[in-house]
């Protein structure tokens, strides 16, 4: 059972079919002048058009990248130099690492609210916030945030990785840049996108690809896969019902949900009192259930979730918490079997 879909997801069969078709098309350098190149250019333009119309933006604002990490580095380094940046401790490493050691960065602690931001806004030139947290699933009030950004004329960069492809997204005026990654919604690994409606120097320099905004021959099979994945039926409601059912089944363990506020449909970050999260995760893996104790970028280590700590949960609670994240492929049978395995394992470990 795979309950770690916020780390990555399985490729959807429809996406695989599109990618295989693309891989079989023959040489496909979209910058070549000959007929193969022209045909590739047409398919690239079609994928760009699909993404642009999905978000209601202009095709020239869509920049295909190797993933969200590249896209975030691109826009942070391109727009952030010398700027007073307001962001949050809850952001992913792909945001926090490029912000590290910059003198003019303020990171909000704990849950992100407009009230907390208010004092900092008069001294901020750039805002960087995630649409939803990848560990707790808690969503940011993007409509309100984008409105504030618009009213004050401060560019807003949105890390949409945890939300895009799982739930509908409105590209509010006030959003300057949106970043997402295809492998989080049944698209291929190594395919991301930056939607950017402002001038920004390229992060990867070289040829004139992507309207001179990102050099390098485009990875057409991955880009076509990304576009296909974006337009799949998201099944948001179905996933949400299954997630809620999962939490209901585990109630007898006295679990508590980590994260307050409206959550993404697929994410369940749970506190299991009296059990070490790491130990529980390893035992569950041995009986066939994959989950995680936080961001995949830190779960290779024994680190305690810095997100839960920043949210104000005690260390003991953070150490006793695990993240379960579901997808369109998660069946009710898996939810029931998974909940049974968790109940058995937790009871054994608590003895
Ligand atoms: N932002 C968030 C919220 C993420 O969860 C991730 C990956 O887990 C990233 C950015 C980076 O995405 P990628 O590793 O696909 O570049």
C-alpha cells in the first residue's frame, strides 16, 4: 500500500501512453528548423497551450523546467536579489535553502496568517508562500494573500507543489509566479513548471529556448506528460472522503490530526501518542504500508519534522507523528486494510 503520495505519485496510465507516443515520434528537438523540429515545436506549443489555458494565463508566461526546485531557484534568485523577502518557516527546503544566509529575509513562525504578515508588509518587496503545506496539508488563504499582494503591489511567488493537480486552483490577480511539479500528480519525475508574469533573468543560461527564459533542449516527453497529468480528473472529493474515512477508522487509537485549518483532500498528518513515529513507520513498511514522517527531503534522516515544531507542537508530539498521503489510486479496501495494519502495529508497539 502506498500512502506517501506527497513524496511522489505513480505515473497515470493515460500519462504513460502520451509519453510513450511522444518517445516514439523520432528525433524531437523543438529548436530544429527541419520538419522533425517543426513537428516537435508544434507539440511543445500544444502542451504549453494546455497548461496556459488550464490556469488562464498567456502561453508565453509558461516556462517548463526540470522540476519545482529549479523553478523556485529560478524565480527566487531572479526576483529576490537585494529584496526584502517575507516568507515562512513552513516552506519547503527548495525555498528555504535559496533564502538561507540572505540578510533581508523574514520568516514567519507557525501557521501563516494575514494578521502575522500585517506588520511586515510595509517592509517587504517580495512574498513567497506555499499554496498548501506538504506535511500537514493545511491550505493557505491564497485569495486573501493574493489580494493583499495586489493592493500593495508586492510580487507574490506561490509554491503550488502540494496543491496543484490535487485540487482546483484559481490564478488570482496578485500572483506573480506559480511553481509546480508533475510527479506530485501522476506526471513524470523531472518535469516542473514556472508560470511567471514578470521579467526575470534566466536561471539556466544558454540557448533561446522557452522564450529565452530557460535554456536547454526541452524535454518533450516529460512536458507532454505534465500537460496530460494536469488535465486528468482530479477526483478531489473521492480522495477527501477516503482520507476522512481513514481518520475515522483510526479514532480508537486516540490519534490527533496535526495542522489546523482547511486541509488538502489527500493529506493526513497524525499524532500517535505513546509511539515513536520512526519505529511505527519502519514496522508499517515491513508489513507493506509505505508512509513518511515528513518531507521526503528530510525523511532520509532521523530528523524530527521542523514544520510540526514550527507550528508549536512539542518535540514528543512531533516525534510521534506520521504523514499519510493518498491519491486517486487509493482504494477503500486499501484504506481499510491500511487502518487495520496501523491499529495492530500501534497496539503492539504501545505494549
Ligand atoms: N515544494 C514543495 C511544497 C514540495 O513538497 C516539494 C517536493 O517535495 C518541492 C517544492 C520540490 O519539488 P521537486 O523535488 O519536484 O523539485
